[in-house]
């Protein structure tokens, strides 16, 4: 079980670290958009949509990594005072009854939507926009898959911690 947890955590960390570099690309691309607009009086729908695509990719691809590192929003009025075993129980139950069902539902509900977009190779409705809306929509099942995997890793890790294995 430890190997599977490590594999999932490593994969999500690699995806998260890779997608974190998109923040730099977003800043640079937005700088180019602003410079073109205000210095050269040139607008580019494709570049503006590129910023949106990068922004969506950053958040959707790194969500599981953020969850893995406890970077998500948590109301910890009661949680912070709990013992490690109680925290493991809360995390495990949350992964099992909230995160995993929600992620699997998102995967299921987005599948046909994304498939239809791929079938027509859906593009931008804007003239001069990016013809890759189908790729943008593909981020939904990707995020759901990564979050489902992370839910399984958290469930396993919580089980090990609940059993008293502190280094899980």
C-alpha cells in the first residue's frame, strides 16, 4: 500500500510542480498582451485566450498537488486540536465520502461533454481565437482523475496513520 501511495503522491507532485511553472508563463504572456495593446495598439484574442487556457491548466492540473500538501482551505476550529489518529480518521472519511464521490461524479458528468467537444474539435467562438476549446474542456476529466487518485492516496495514508503508523 505504501508503494501505491508513494506512486500516486509522486505523480501528482510531478504534475503539480510542472503546472506551477505555468504561473510564470501567465505573467509573461499577460505582459506581452498589455504591451501589445498599450504600446503598439495591437490586440490579440488568441493571446488573451492563451492566458485563460494557461490559468485553467494551472488550477486544474495542480489541485491534487495542493490537496496533497494541505494547501486547500480548511476550517480547523476542531481539527487542529485533534490527535493524529483523529485527524487521520477525519481525512480518511472526508476522502472516502466527500472527495472521491465528488471527483468520480465530475469525471462521469464531464466525459460526454468533453467527448462531444473532441468529436467536433471545438474551437473558439471568437474570430482569431484559439481553436482548442476541446483541449481546455479536457482539463475537467484530468482534474477529476488526479483528485480521485489523490483521494485514494489520502485514504490509504489515513488508514496507515489511524493504525498508528506515524510515518505513513
